[in-house]
C-alpha cells in the first residue's frame, strides 16, 4: 500500500476514509500494472532488468536504539517464492516494510526489481511500489468500502482510463480467482477472517504486480481457513499470478507447501536459506532449535 512517510504501518485509515490512499499493488496510469489479472505474465527477463527481484545487503534497522535487523543479507531470485520464517518480534514484518520502501534501513543497501531504493524519497518510490502488491496480516481492507470497491480501488486510481465495465469484469475475475462469489456489496465487517484475507489478495493482484509481499497470510485463521489460504497461494503460484512472491510467516507447514526457498531469520540475520527439505535438515543448531519450537 502506498502510504505517506508519516504512516509507516502502511495500513488504511481506521475509519475507512472515502478517499483512501493507493494500494501497494497499484500501478501508475498507463504503466505495466494495467495488465489484466488473468493475462499470462511475460517470461522473466523479457524487457526487465537482470538480477534478483529483491536484494538486501548488510541491512541494519533499529527502533528506539533496539536493533531488530543486524547486517541482514537476503536475495530473492526472480520467478521464485521465498518465505522468511522467524519467531514473534524477529523482524519479519520489518523486512517486508523495508522491501516495500515503507521504512528506511539505518545502514545497508536494498534493491527491488532492479531499483536501488535506499536513497529514494517517498515520491520517487511511488512508481516502484506500483509494481508490487502487499497483502497485510490483517488484510487492511478499507472498512467503509464494499468488497467490490476495495478490489476496484487500485484500478480506479491507477488505471483510470479503463471503462467501468472492464473494471467490473476484472474485479469479478479476481474475486472468482480467490474463490469468492456474490460478495460485491458486503462490507469487510460482514466477512470471515479467511474471506477478508482472500479479498486482500485479490486487491493486491488487481494490476498484475511483478512482486507480491505477503505478511503472515495464515495468521489468526482457524486450521480449515489456514489450509484454504495455503491452497490458494499455491494455486496462484502455479498459475503465475505474479512473477515473484516474498512471504513472511511463522507457519512451517504453510512455508513447506508454498516455498521454493525458506530463509530462517534469527537474531537479526538470515541463519540459513535453502529448499524446504534442505532447511529442515539444516546443520545449524539455532535453526533446528527454532524449528523445534525452542527458539524464536
């Protein structure tokens, strides 16, 4: 979600303002983001910068002099789904906010989709954020807007040239894609937690982002809804809904199901990274302790 520098949480206003701020998955008018959500994405590298989708090098971040990230290095290859696991308070969400440019590192370098974001001011970050979608932990829907209006919002803000019938068609295709029908007129308060998550995913995909960032997509859900969200994200990955996904979670079963790579965040650094099976067999004691639930 595109936010002002004074709102680092990235969440919509609590009152659901009639003029909510733009989405992270929204694209600038006339940009690549106007790609229809059901249109296959171009092959990786076609007309795009080479290199990883996300690269963090020596990144430090502290709040009130308390270090959260301590020289973190992480690479997210294009075309992959990389999941960062860590305990509560380990800095997983901070890592996503840094990637989206919602907050700045104290030290280090961050490159996203070929752009060095480290020196960029808020205004200069907007075109890049338009190439990303952000699925917030609590869905962060605009509470005074209907489901239809929430999903349509990025299209109306950043693809204003689209006629309303095309907007409506895209919204309904997206809602069907995430398994929702006949919910256009409902408000977020009328939805279950799992349904709100699905609407948040549909909204993040509205303009066909190159990179989708997911913050704890199964958090707060009962086992059935957690399984359904896991299956949905796996299906979206198989369908190529976005070229690359970066996910943070504490849910090991979810991470195993959807990830190409799992990175384990401990003490402000990536302690290990590899395929799900490789991480489960990690020789690092601190990783095994985390996986066993003995460290966070």
